[in-house]
């Protein structure tokens, strides 16, 4: 029973950190690395406030969903 309670406690701590979300610069770097690995060129990634992505495609959310990473071609 003690092991179960310990596991529940650790999972609740990890869940709180996960809910905070990734820093935007870190997520942007990961997305750029994936695009570069696929040979994509001529694009830009921009960090904007949630809902401000009028002329691009949202490819990621960061900082607990408060900001978005927007992909623009060309």
C-alpha cells in the first residue's frame, strides 16, 4: 500500500509539471529540427499569443496553451 501511495504522489507531481507545458523556444527548436530533417526549406516559425495565428498554420502550443507556434511557408 505504501508503494502505491508513493507512486500516486510521484505521478501527481509529474502531472503538474506536464500541465505547465514546454517553453516556447524549446518547442520551436524541436519543430524546426523535425522540419529540417524532412528536408523542408523556405519556412518560418513564429511564436504568437493564442488565437493570433491569422495567416499561418498552428503546429504547436506552449506555455500551458497560452501561446502557439505558427508555421508559414515562403
